[in-house]
C-alpha cells in the first residue's frame, strides 16, 4: 500500500497521468497492490474483466474490447 500511495503522490505532484497498465495493478478503493491469487480474484464476464479485491471486497470492471475512436 505504501508504494502505491507514493506513486500516486508523485504522479499528482508532477501533474502526470499514471499509465493505464500501472493504474490497473492496484485497487481503486483501498490502494492495495493486486496480485492474482494472493489478494485478487480475476474473472471474465460479459465482455468485461472483473477484478475482485479480497482486502476491501470491492469490484473493478474493465471492458475487454473498447471500440474507441482515436
């Protein structure tokens, strides 16, 4: 949790967006670093990636194939 907090503070202080692959590695609610099988459960349902944090019992739903225009 400490290192996630430090990374968020540095990104906020420097006014830089954190890359998407780093943002998806921690829980948005409790800021725990998510490790599959240890403190996170990862499933795919209805075209979404569902990440369940076992520390705070919250879900994160991420679309698998977004049809965004560049």
